[in-house]
């Protein structure tokens, strides 16, 4: 897996019974369908192992929606697309060169889709068309560090966007109410 998914660390080895982490547990009699079913089962479970990560369903859907952009831009990097792809995995910082060299038709389809959808190639966010938006803008800047950290920041922004002053300061309000109650009770107790 080269694209951030919220389930696996991109371009990392996975510790599975069918991987080279456990050569003795591999059974050559397994059919390809058996191996694929095992992989699918692991992808949809929450089991943690070397090379896997934990993310919420919202974070995974967010990453899935950005996969076309990520693959064709290398995570929003500004390296000249179309340059030499080099060796290695698809990764952030290659400007999508490796992806384009291996899947040119899919890359062209991704760029067409991004243009039709109005997706900014640097950030992966929709380009503001000037119409007012009802929700908060959850932009994740290109080069903002680890993809998972950027997703967590966006989810926190989204969660806090709908919270008012009362909700954010509920502990202070409760403490103030208790303090005022105790103060009034003492004043009334001393006067009688």
C-alpha cells in the first residue's frame, strides 16, 4: 500500500502470516484466493501488527477521498511531474512521477477528475469558487508532516468547529455556579 489509508503505514512491510516476517508459517498449498481473502480480512479488521495503524472511520473516508489526488501529486509535492520516476515506492515528495510512470492512463484520469472536481493540486482541497460555505474550511497544507497527524488535526478542527462558548467553558461555569451557591448558603446561614 503506497497511499495513506488509515489502516497501514504507507510503503511499509506488514507482519502477517503470509509475509516474509513469518516464513515458516507460509503454506505453499494456499491458493491465491485464500491469500486474498486473508488480506481482505486483515484490511477490514482492527487487529494491530507491525506496519498497521489505527484510525477512525471518518479519518479513513477522508483519506480515501483524497487518494486520487495523493497518488497523482505525490502528496502535493511540487516536484516536476513527468520527470524521472527513479526506483522505489510511490511516495510523498516525488510529485507523482512514480505513479505516472507505472499507471499513465490512471494518472491522466486522476488529473481530469481533479480538474472537474476543482481540487487544488497543492493541497488536495476543493478550490474555493467564491460561494459562501456553511461549514469550516478544513485545509491541510502540503508538507504538513506525517499524513496521519494532518488527518488528526483536521478531525479536531471539525469536532471543535460546532462548539460554542458555553460548551468549551462548561467546567468553569459549573465551578462558578457551585461557588456562588456555597457563598449564598453561607451568607443566608449567618444571617439566621
